[in-house]
């Protein structure tokens, strides 16, 4: 019989753990899947969570959405895939394994087994796999605790290969070979190419950063910038005055750029003449940032150039001229004595060969190429209006170098250290704080130092290890984005929520460069590119079967291994044109390839296309949107366009970021981040207003889920204990206490919910009103879930439970429940309240699955079939609506 006694003091986390045990004991999820086996399909595609660390509470926002929409469709009888995904490969895993092992660089990785790089790489890759497995299990347990229903891996599944598990893993062979197929198709269209470029480079990770990754890691820092003098060769005692925030790049200076359309000043100062842009001379540098306190402590306010000249003894402006008049002037460089500056065609030799072979430059050394060049991008709001150009140290510099046939000088090795040929800087890291000292001392000794200062600016850092990024000349592999308009057209097939997402994606596609797909690392997709180093020919292999057919060496050793380094590196194929052996490049792939291919790899595109077509495109994807427009969303659209000329999803629901309860970013270092287990079960500590760590009790998963779902997804959410307690009191406790009121009185009175219903016409106005408004709530719920807009519905549920059901209906009907004896009026009150709470349970069960299941079971027969998640989704009954009565009561509620 229903209606066990309900205590008004409730431990929600304990209740949730009890419900988890019931689900497991009764196989509730499996019963649901079996019930819906023949239902209409609804396809959800999970964006893989990185299996590298435990979940934080912020991960629960997206995972709650995923679960809520799947639960809603399951209640409507739909068949679902229920496949979770784990993102496995990439530098973020490597960095954590390096930390565990105490490794500092790639050299250490390749010497794990002393003197045996092959065995070392093999061991390192296996440790990366093991870390992924470890945290995939942790995240599985955390997701189960969140109430997230997926076809989770069982204990026995973890001993199986990644391809044979229930969740998908991007490290699986299926996923990796699927990407090979995509890259093969790109290459068939002539889009894959190898190039040397000057790109952002992490010296700690020894890897280049793509345009996508660069956007993730900017930090405010203060560098020592320098104003330096470049003696003009044809004009004794006359100097170009240039400026840079990266003194280490002066070793590689080849040119100076001016804007031909700007006006430049000729300034006499202490018997020397200087040339600077007119606007730059007087501009108040970073004045607004200083006023707005967007500044770093200990960094003085910046001086204008005019102020510097005054403090150094005064000046006289003797002439004005256009930048075009300076173009072609030659000058003496700041480090012309270096061996690197004297090398024909550039430095080092391999870079010079590339530059000469590709006709980027003439066979002259850098120290004979110094000249003023025109560049219309030169501005005068910062610096001097004369930009130092080092083609080996910057992407724009390299482009200008090619346009002007300048030899590139690339000073850094793969660890960010100066090569031999750079004097006393050789062997030093470019981010070593002593490097500016050496550069400034050299400039001063040679009469080329004008001034230096601390300069605050946002500077890119590696988003994984937080090391300052350098710009380094590297060779890499790219996909040309000459077909970007095809992807842009596909964007119109998608419903974007919020709507601004479409424009953000289009802006990214319009402005992004070619897609850099290679990393010179170890753990990741082995790019299927085999190169004939003698001829420069390369081939892209599209599948395991093709590789086996083409292999002339190494297959026997590779067979039985996953397509990862170092085993796949053993395979050689033959160049059909030259007969030469071709070797796989050692690069691994950009990890967004791994996640972008999942609509094809996880749904069986290469195994059973007929079945794949039943699930493709996915009805919904949902992830945090700030970074994903240039990452996962982009990769999905690009790969869908290439393989099927179609978007792989119909609706994209993006959500914003989780902040602490004051609106600040959550970080462990700030003491304001909340671990998932702390929020769900164990309690947690965060820094209070007094700066000390304060303990807080657990919230429980339902409260966490409700807080996320009631939030407008386009806005960041402030999340913390005070806000949680407010929501708990406003909704969960009101719902619980109303439910407790019903159950405890119904138990005493022996109310039977299965008894014949009192006709609505014979019930009171209050009964008919709350039932009428309940139909409106049901209709709003259906609209909210089908349109992926549940926040307004959540707020309306709160109002229904608090204002209408608890504070109005129950409060004004207490005497009907309290009066002695039975009777139709009392039965009608019980039936009305029972119906209202039961329907509310079904409506919010997708969002708060624990408390609703506990309540629903107690309101019904408590058997295995009484789970709210096995109940069908309710639909509004127009016959129970009374619009006039609802309007009258709404007006009355507004008055009180």
C-alpha cells in the first residue's frame, strides 16, 4: 500500500544514494530500455568528456542537460542509444603523466627506458592509456552518482579493449581509423599539405599550438619591452627607433616595417636624429587600461615617447615625412655579429634550404638584408610606428619576409632554447629571465639601447601547462580551408540555441586560417601520412586494410597493436612513382579530429551504413559554448561536410560557464572551486569572505541539477552554497513538505488513490483551479523539453509549487484534510493534491530524478513498476482546463 510515513527533516544525499541502490537492484534503466526497444528513435550524440581528471561540479551542467532530455524522450517511449563518450588522446593526458613521473621534457620521455627511445615511447603511451582508463572509471562512477543514465561500462567491461566497451573511447581503433578515412578524403581533394610556418609554440611541451588552442590561454603578464636604435647606413648619426615586447627576437631581426601612409617625425635629440611615427610620439600609452585598473601590481604607468625624450634632455622636431619616404632605407641590425646573421639564405641550414628551394628569399645573409619595408598594418597607438620584423619569430613576420624576399633566421630549438650560432645566448631558453638582461647589455654596449620598461599585456600561454608561448619556425601538416564556404552553408541546417551561436560559428569559419592537424608528440592519433623524403612525395592512407595491403615492412611487428606510436611507426610503404620507401611522419593528430569524427565512428558509418542512417544526424548535441565554436562544433561541422555534405546534428544547445557564487571564475588556486563529490555527497570547503576556508554540507545531485536547469543557458551561472540553500528552500523543501503533508494525512485516513475519482464538476473551485493550472504546466513542460528551453519551465514549476500548491491550495484546504471521518469532499481534496504532486513528479523527473522517484513510488504501489522513470510522459487534458477560473485566481494571487 502507498503512503509510508514521511519525515519533514530529510537528508537528500542519503535519499539519492538509496534510490541508486533501488535502480541497480530493480534494473530500472534496463527495464526502460527494454520497454522502448521498438519505439521511435531519438538520437543524442554525446560530446566526449576528457578522461584525465575527476569531474568538477561545472561538468554537471552539460551532463544534466544530456540526461534530462534523454529521460524526457524515454518517458515518451522513444528508443535511444545511451552512449557516453570519453575523449582520450592528446597533450592534456601527456602532461599529467609527465607530472606523475616527474618528467620535464620530451627528452625525458624518450629516455624512460635508458637508451631505448622505442621502448620509452611504448611505455609512455601505455601509461597514457592507463590514465585514461583510470579516470574514465572515476568519471563513470561520478556520472552514475549524478543520476546520468547511460549504458555505462560494467566492472567486467574495463578489461576489454576500448572498441568492445559500452562507452565510446576516442583512443579506440574504430575512432582512429575513421579519422584516417576522413583525412584520405581530404587528401583526395588536394587539401592536405605540409608547410613551414612560424607559429605559437610551447617550449615545455615542445609542440605548436593551433589557432583554436591559442584562444584558450591568454594571461595578463608584464614583459620587459625595449626601445632600440637601428643606425641608418646612409645617414650618419640617424636612427630608426623601434620597439618590441619580445627582446629575444632581436637576434633574428631582418627588417623594419613602416606604414607608408602614416606621417613620421624627424627628431633631433642630443646631436642624434630619430625617426618615429607622429601619432606614436604623443599617444598616452594604455591610458584607459591604467585608469580602469586593468593593470598589474608593481608596474608603473607607461610614459609617452615625448615624455621619454624630454626626460633624456629634450628634443626638436625638424621635419615631417611620409612612411613611404622611409621605405628602402638600409640599416645596421642589433645583432649583426652573430653567426646566425651571416648564414646565406637564413638560419639554421635546414630552414635556409627550405627558404631557398621554395624561392622565398635570395642567397644573402640576414645582416646584409636589413631594410625598411612597407606594411599598412603598422599602427601608431603603441610602440614607435616602426615595427621590428623577424621572419623566423612570428607568423606575420614570416609572411612579410616572403613578400619581401627576406632570409628567415629561426633561433630556437624544440625546447625553446637558442641554437648554436647565437653567441652567449646559445643554449639559453628564450623565456629565461636573464635573456632580456643579455640583450639590453649588448644594445647598450653598442649604443643601440634607448630605453626599456615593464609592459603589461595579455600574452598567450599554453592552455595545458600554462607556460608562456614562443613563436617558432616549425614544419607541420595542415588541411586547407579553401572549402570553408561549404561548411558555412551547412551551418544553416542547424538550429542554434542560443541563436547567436550560428553567427559565432560563421565568424570563426570566415576568419580562421588553415587547420593545423599535427603535433610533434606521442599519445594521439597517428597521422596516416607516409613520406618519401627523397622526392617529397607523400600519401595519406585511409584505413587499416589499405595500410596492410601497402605495407612492405613492419606489418608483422605492428599487427596486434592499436594504431598508435611507436608500433605504427615501424610500417613502411613504397612510393609507386619513385620506388623509394616511404616512412610515416612521427606527428600525432590534433585531438579535435578525435572528437569531430564521433558521429561517424560511434554510429557505425564504416561498419553498417544502413543502421548508421537511422541515427544520423543526431537530434541534439549540447556542450559548453564559449570555446566549442572553434573546437568541437567546428570539427563536427567540418567532418560532416567533408564526409556527407551534411551537418551531423539538427540542434545545438550551448551553455555558458560556471562561476562561484560571487561571479568569479572557479579555480582550485583561488579556493573557490567545488569538486563534484563534495557537492553531491561529502561536503566541501571554499574560501569565505574572510579569506579563510569554510566547510559546507553537500547539496545532493538533484539540487545541483535543478540549479543548472533553472539557469538561462546563454548566461554564466553563479554557483555556491548560499545560492544552493536559497533554491533548496524555495523549491525542493516546499515540494517535499507538500508531499509529506499529503502522505502523512493520507496514511492516517487510509486514502486509496485507486478509488473512483470524484468528478471534476463536483469538486471545489480550488480543486478545479489547481487541476486547470496543472494542465497549463503540463503544456509548458512539453513545449520546454521539445524546444530545449527548460529554464522558464523550471521557474514556473517553482511558482506552481510554492505560490499555488503550497501557499494557496494546501493552506486554504487544510480543514478539508483535518476534518474527521470520510466523505466526498475530503476524498476530492486528497485526489486533487495526489494528482498534482504525481504529475509534477513526472514533469520534473527528467531534471531531478532521485527525489521524484522516491516520492512517486510512495504515492503509488512502491513496486518495481512504480518508478517515475517507467511512467509515461503526461499530456495536457483540455477537458480539465478552466481558463476563466485560472484567470480569476491569477488575478487574486497578484493581489495578495
